[in-house]
């Protein structure tokens, strides 16, 4: 079986890229992959073929539209049995893995910035047409909520599968103890005797709420690991008088170290189709407090394997944090149970389910 895998960046530091890398790592013995991408930053596995797709990387809008045009040309030169697109990456595809629904995301946006608004206005109509493409026959959704969004917003009415992202529990593991945690606290220049929270991801996914909560907990400090622009959030921390307790680290190439340096993961996002950072935190044995409407929340039993919150209700978030602060043993127990709960949501399971989708799609294509 020969499968064309189409993704902007074949790089584990990007969610879609990590997903593709994990599939190739586990399926290269059963599938010959042709990988079409603009950038490559991953080990090479036997049998794979990499094809560079030129793209204009000035901004997200230029990337999307320039990549699609060039991908179509490259794909036509390399015949395959199936084409597997990672969202809006090529027009003619057999299988789509949906990673986001921009129409649903737009309704949750809380920004007056012109660029993200313009991106949405231009991309959403194109994305809608993409999901109504006659060739595409199967949708892989990374959560139930995303599957519903794509059906409701883009009128997808063909078969779909819910396949959650996996987690590598050998990489994201429980801290070995106080001394182990202190080593990583030192790495991130964290104060050793403070209760330490972690926010990781795009700043728009709850960082403002995290900084607001820090101002309510005198003994807490917040580690921020994000590639986003953070100037406005630094201003917020200064205005609230908590600049000395919010550590803006920026991007971290070894995210597993971040989880091992902290006591709790806080991610009050009101939109995220999945959120791999959540399951990675759970795999690391941390109690997690996350927005109840995101994809990864589907894997959490509130109060047992993690906590779900309303991102727009600061008092509710504070109440949950007080519970963990006052009952640290309960927080530890929830962290352990959370790790157990997501143990079967691993990349092996994700790859096996995806391979079954390939087989079914190939069978349907042969019959047509």
C-alpha cells in the first residue's frame, strides 16, 4: 500500500507533524509513505519517500494557499494508492484528518487584531469547499467535538472515525521524586518552595486566565512555555503585580522536562480540537485543570482523572485550584489515575486504527 501523507511541517514540534511522524514510525513496515511537506525535521524510516513542497512562509495565510497549489503539482508527479491530507493541505485527497474547524474557532475568538480576523474570513469559505470535495471519502476526527463541528459547519455527510491522538508514556513519565523535580525546576529558574503551575501552548488558549489566577494564590508561580508573542501577557502580569511569579520561558524543544518541573497543569482553553499538551501532562502524572469544551476533556472524568472548568468563570477555576492546594494528596492521586486513564490512548493504538481506515478506504476505492 502506497500512501501520500500531506502536511505543512513534518516536524514533531508541531501537532500535525508529530501526528504524521508517529504514524510513519509505526506503520512504515505495512505502508510505503510518500511524505509531502515544506519542512522536514524527523528520522527517516525505511521505504519512505520525502517530497519538498515549496511554500511562502510570510504568515499563516500565505502558507496555506501557496502550499496547496504546489502540493497538487508535486502529488500528481508521484502516484499513490491513497492521499491522506492533514486538514487543508491539498485539494484532491481520499482521507482527511481534521485537526481544526476554523469556522467553529472563529466564534470563540476574543481578539480585535486584524490579521487573525482576516485569516478566518479568507480561509473559512475555502475550508468549507474543501470538506465538500467529492473525492474525499473518509474523515478522521481527533475528537468527538471536532467531528460534530465539521459536520455542522461544513456539512460533511460521509463516513468518519474518531481517533484520538496518542501519548508516549515512556517519554512523558512521572517525576521520580523531589530531587528529580528540583533538577528541572533549576533548569527553568523556578523558586523551589513555591507551588508551581504550568501553562503550555498557544497563549490564546488560556494564558490570560492563568495569570489572573496567579494573582489569587500568593504561594503559586506559573511557568509559561509558548512560542506565541507574549508582550501583552507580560504587561498583564506587571499590572497585577505578579511579574516575579510568572516565568515566561518561550518555546521548549524538550517539553517533557517542563512537565517534570511542576506540580499542576493549568489549561483553561475555550477552544482546542484536542490538546496533546493535556494528555502529555496526564501521562506525566500531573493533576490537570482544563477547559471543559476542548477535545482532550472527553478523556477526563471530572474529579477523578482530572478537573474540568469553565474558562470564563474565574471563581470556579479558583475553587478547583484551592481543592488541589488544600488536599495535595488528592491532587497526587488524581495525577496517578489520570496517567492510568490515558494509557491505552497511545500512538500504537492510533496507528492501528488509522491503518484500518486505509484498508477500508482502499477497498471502497477499488470497488468504485
